[in-house]
């Protein structure tokens, strides 16, 4: 049994089927069929429909003997290996995978449960947002993460004015280095979004019918609005386990095999919290699409007898800040002793390249508005290549189409100016740009 039909749960189901003839049941109250959660915004923007974001045709599940139940799991009876559904049906399981994903954070703001106030995570949230944003004159978004900027883009696509309250002094500055964060601040404002930095939500005010009409900021400023988006992050959705002996912390506590403390019960995806094997080490909750997919594969192999530890490998992520694409590979924003940085930014502040390195090797890349090949960047990091080697082969990583402008020369010129004793030259050949260290 798999509870949750996001990328972790569905990947587990697919791999269990590849590896065995076990009976597989996936249960989810959110939707009958798996869909790409990251594409929800495009339905609201009118670019796609639900059928367009389903990676598999509806017949796929029956053909692959994966039973789908579109229902809410009300309770887990661990002692008797049963799931109790909202309909009253009891289902027995031999192995259970908890893949219930995340839920939008609420921090006890006064008025956070008024009509017109919501987060954005599920298909139901999207439907609610469709209703809540009809005929409104302004929206306020609270929280400066990736969901916040997605929601701002969604609302802007319908010409709804947006005020964006970000508690931090700069957008997403707990993840982005200062230069990239400042670049996105500027970019958000260039798109007509009213970005307010260092601004906190104090209270939400409703009209007589209980519908939001304004917010009060921490500076006691009132902003009239008809919709409030709560996008101050997400947290593991583990309410289902609160009356069970399954150990939880921030999420469902699992070891490196994604096993819980209860034999036969596993957890994967956003809701899992991987315990550190190092005494005093920090547990990990990994709320990324690709880690969810990896979790699902590892769980499936362990259920099917191919016992294997989960290893995330080199960290990577990608996102989109309005029309600036972002990629990151390796370790970037650590500020550790001996760390050195090459940071190049285009004059129009629409593209940037950051390479973080030590005297020994390159540690990570940040890319804004420029695409580099993940496999190449990861290979350099794993092989502990020096910065001179990486720069001299930089064009091998470039993933932009050939008619796009290339920026390897600018990056190398910057490095040469900063390090006159280690000159790197860039030459042209018919096959394209390549670099040669001399």
C-alpha cells in the first residue's frame, strides 16, 4: 500500500511493478491520477489543462496492475496492518509507504482562516484560488519562497495587482547569495509587482461576510486586498501518524534505507525526515522533485529485497523567477574558510554565473538565465577538478542553443583580471568555442 500519489509514491509504485509481481495499491484523496505538481501554475495561467500535466495516460495504471483509490485515509492501525478509509473500508497491507507530501505553513496569524486566504500546494488549492481571485482588485502574498513568486506570476498573468510581503531583507536570501538575490529583487519590481522587503504580516482583516478585505503589516500599514496567498514555505504532512507508534519529528523519521521504526513501514518524499547517522548531526527533510523520485526508487528496491541505502549525490535544483531560469549544482552559499568565488553578471542584470571553488577544486555553480549541463557540472565536482580546468573547458557545459549568446569569454576574462598570474586563453574553432589553459 502506498499513501500519496505524488512523485515519490508513484515512482515507488512503478519500480515495485518493474521489480516484482506484488499487488500494488496507491491511495490519494487529492486526485485520482498522478500529475506534475510543479506545473499547476500553468493551468491557472491558461497555458495548460489538467490533462496536459499528467505524465501517464489514464489507462497506464490498469495496464500495469496498479490499483488506484481516490479516497482519504482516515487512520492507520499499525497493530493490525490496516488502513481505515473515510468510507469506512478497511484495507490490509504487508508493506506500507507513507508518501503524503507537504502542506502549506500557517504561523498562527490572526485571520489566517478567513475566506480568500490560502496556500498553494494541491489541486484543491488551485481550484480554490480560481474561486478566490475572481473579481478582486488586489492580492497580497506573504512569504518569499518559490511558491510565492510562482503565485505572483500567476496573478500578474490575469492583471491582478500584487503586493509581495517578504520578511527577509532580500528575496530568498537564505538560499541565494546576495548578488543573485538582489538581481531577483530588481526583476520582480520590473514586472510591476509591489515587492516589500523586511515586511511581515501582523493581521488579516475580513468584511462582515468573513471574506478578507485587508492585511495589516508589522509596521501597522493597512493594505486593502481581496485575496491573501500564504506562501511562507511548506512542512511535512504527517497528521495521519499522530496517533500511531510511527516515530516523527519534523517529518516521518526514517533511516538511510527510508525505513521507519516500525518494520514494513517506509516513508518517501517531502514528508520523510532522514535521520543523521552522525552523532549530533542534522536530520534532513528533502522537499525537491528529484529527491522525491529518488526516494521512491530506493523504497521500491528495498521492498523488493534489493537492500540499498539512499544517497542523494551532488545537490542540484532548478527554478524560474518569472522569466529568469535558475540552476544550481553542488555547494554554493556556504561561506566556508578558503572559499573563493567567480561571479559574473550581465550588464542588464538578466544573467549571472557563479563558480565557487577552493585552491583544490570547484565546489558548485549558480546559474541565472544561462543553462549548463547538469552531467558536466556534476562530473567536474565529483572529479574535484580545479577552477583552471573548469574554466578551460567551460564551453563543454553550455546547454543554451547555438544561436544564444555565449558568455564563457566574459567569465574567463573576469578570472584573468582577478588572477593575473594564472592566465587562461579562449580560442575559437569551427566546432564552437573552447578554452585552453596555458
